[in-house]
């Protein structure tokens, strides 16, 4: 699972996109944010191309899944509260191997 | 609302000792309980998982104990080694393969000292 960029600093109100791609033909893809002491919170997930659904903390974020491989995360109006580490993950629909996570994107909104 | 509660937040264990991390869940519909291991600067990786039809699962030095009536499960790391120092997350989900929405605990930072 490849996420880009690894590090990003932006200003409040800016629009930005974090890309995520996988070449394992996984049906399921998800975006999580990780804040210190808070674990990982699900933002959005997708069970296949053209299908997305909200997770626990979707406000301020948007996603699309036009292909099996790609699942970009968009912040329409970046806010300081969105400063976090973001992880993209993918999984086959029928597997006991769990999710494969990307290496993370550290986002700072000033 | 925290559906999966994890404790302790941090844990220091001597090399060769047993590390124990506990989790409790609220949603009785959960039927897949994985543990993920995360090293600094990396994404989490699946360590071991259990379904509620068994009370224990062992893989090498790692064991999950599951108590369905108490809605609790725990990770035991036997003969803990410095290389086990990492953050551990329990999680839970619904579904045959648990590969849809995962709900994570808050994490335990484990440090193994020589």
C-alpha cells in the first residue's frame, strides 16, 4: 500500500489530497487517522470500486473509489484539528491476513 | 463512545518476562478480534486474531485469550524480547473475515528492558 506524501505541512483553509494506491487487487480499502493516545479512528472505507461509506470520524474529509487500486483522501478545507497521522489500508474480501497498512502520512495544519 | 477499551496505556517488562495487554468490548455483534503491532514510523501489521468460537489461540510466543461472557480478550507475549518493543492495538469487527470496519483500542506502548 503506497501513500503519498509521507509528510505534509499546510495552512488552514487549504484544499489537499493524500493519495493511496495498492496493486494487490484488494477489494477493501480504508482510511484511518491516528492521534496520540487515541488509537486509530476510521474515517472512510470502501468495499469495492464505486462504493464508499463513512466511518467513525468522516467530517471534513471526502473520498472516492473510481478504481480498485486507488483510494484518495481529500480535505476540502484543512483545519488545525485535522493535524494527525493518516493511514491507508487495504484487504482482500476473503482473507485471514487482515489489513495491509501504508507507512502513513504525517499532516500538520497551521 | 469507545467501543473497545484497552489497558494499560504503557507497559514495561523485563526481557524474558510475560507481557499482558487487556481489552474489553461492548458490542456483542463483534465476531473477529485481531491484534496489530506497530513499530515507530510504520503502519500497524496484523499479529494474531481470534474468533469467539475458541477461548485461546497461540502462535509462537503470542497467545490471545478470549472470554466471551466477560466480553474481554487479552494478548500474552511469552519470553518477551527487546524486539517486541512496539505499540500494540487490539481491534474488533463484524463479519466473516473481519475485513470491513475495524474498531481499534487506544493502544499499549510496550517496552522490553534487558
